[in-house]
């Protein structure tokens, strides 16, 4: 008898976000930012950024995407990276970010491209660029005929 292993790789996306839905950032706060040079998965040096996402609103968040802008020694931006510090979906064990809860994202290192010699280590700006809430997801699925 043969044993088969099935490996399933899911891209952690709750559901497609429609452009007509407004992005809700009310009450979201990024704090406890830790930016430093560390090791990437391939063993090379990279710029690693961790943060806490605090939900001070009445919304329940499923996803928060941010733009991390790295600043040089003159305080000027020179490199950007997009990260998803918080993601909850049916494919993982991270529960939704409820009101008054916070989530500590472990530092994630950038991919190739950043000039570490130019970076003023620890100096970054973080901007929330995309969110998804439980209410928005429910609205997307409420009119669907293929869900029974």
C-alpha cells in the first residue's frame, strides 16, 4: 500500500477586496515598531521590521497591509516594502483582530533591493495602505449565489 502526502499551499487572502469598498482604518494604530538589520531566510543580511497592530475601533479586522518606507541617514525616503503584519483567514490559526485587541507581528526581513549601507538602521515610516474587516467580507458574500 502506498502512502501519499498532499501538501496544500494557500495564499493567505481572505477574499478579493472590491475597489468600491472604502478602506477602514478608523482606530487602527501601529506601535512598538522595531526595525533592524537581521538575517533573511536565505541567510543574507536584510532590513527586518516588526510592529504591533492595535485595534481601538468597533470593527473586527481580517487583514492590515502596510507600506514600510526606509529612511537614509539624511532622513529621506529611499526604499519601500509592502508587508501584511496582520492576516486572519480560514487557512490559518490567527483569529480576527477584535476591538480593543492587539497583534504583535514578528519582524519580517525585506527581499533584495535595499541598500543597507544607505539605511539609517531603525528609521522607517509606516503607513496603512489596505484593510479588510469582517463586515466588509460578509457584505461581499451576502449577495453571492454560489454559497449555500
